[in-house]
């Protein structure tokens, strides 16, 4: 079952994760690993 709203939601999550990772580089380097995990998870969800 494909849900169009979910695709858009995941795209927004990826965009937020990229922004957070950008902020994390200037503030807290520990957050970068977490954002990378989020991006990997959303990519794997789209592929499956």
C-alpha cells in the first residue's frame, strides 16, 4: 500500500535531518551520527 503523504513526509524528514546535521557541525558534533542514521533509514524505507 503506497501512501503519497508518507513520501512527502519522509522527504521533509530528510530535509530537516540535513539542516540539523548542518547545525550540528557548528554546535554539537555528537548529533551528526544521529542525523546520518535517520537519512539512511528513510532511504532504506523508500527502496523497500
